[in-house]
C-alpha cells in the first residue's frame, strides 16, 4: 500500500515540478519514513528526517517551487503520524491529568481538536500542491485546482486506508470527507486570491 502511494506521489511530484530527481527523492524519503515507523527504528527515522532536510535544500537550490518542498514534507509527516503512534490516547490522558476533565469530556475535546487539525493540515497540503503546480509555465488556475484536489485526495485516502490496519486508529470514509473539506476550503480561498480579474471586473 505504501509502495502504491509512493508511486503515485512520484507522478504527482514530477507533474508539479518536471524534475525527475525531486520525483524520485521525495517518495523515497516517504518510504524510508514508513519503514522506520513500522519497525520502530530510531536510526531509520533519523535518516529519513535528515533526508527530508536535504530534500528541502535541494528544491531551493534547484530553483523549484518552495511549495513543492512543503507538499512533500507534509506527505512525509503523514507517513510518521498516520501510524499507531499518532492516536489520540496520549492527549486524552493529558487532558484528564492536567485539565482535570472527565474521560468523556477529554475524549470529546480530543476528537474536536484532531478533526480541526485534519481540516487545516489537508487544507495546507492542497494549498501547497496548488501553489507548486501554479509556478509551472503555462499552468492555469483551472488546471492547478483539480491537480491539487486530486493530489490531496490520494494522500487522504492513503492515510485513512493505512489506519484500518494500525493499532488504536480508525480510518473511515467520513474522515476522508473531513480532510477534503479542508482542502476545498483552502483551495477556494486560494482561488479567489490568485485568480486574475476578468476584463469586465477591470473595467468596473
């Protein structure tokens, strides 16, 4: 499953950047992070994080869109937090012990907080893919919007599917819908900010 998404991510990065190096390196770091999380090996995770820093430096020095690096970083973070260690049990205990909430209230607060994080995270992811692809010559807003939406949907679908097999996680189609709700919100804002005014609007 991770390999399938890595292949998809490779195509997405290449479509957004036109760089074969960026397209191969990004998914490779993603797979390395997945491997480190699944076997709980700190050295592997460390190498993955170092690779991510090197990737960002490469993108900047190669003159590629900085938003491309942001989008790839977010995908790699999903590889880390999307596993069993990303569950909300720790936050529930923290709220119960430090804020003196009941278990029911702590779970409800954790639920709301995590869904808000999802909305903003996937919204930022969609925005990153949108702005990265918009930097390519001859790319229009009409092409960048569906590209960013599709790229974000692939990431959300992978994350929720992976959680079906992770301990203490529950991936559902509803969560994918929440994720994409954030993507639509951020893309709508980006559209109105970046679109070019029509001739009629200029005349007015």
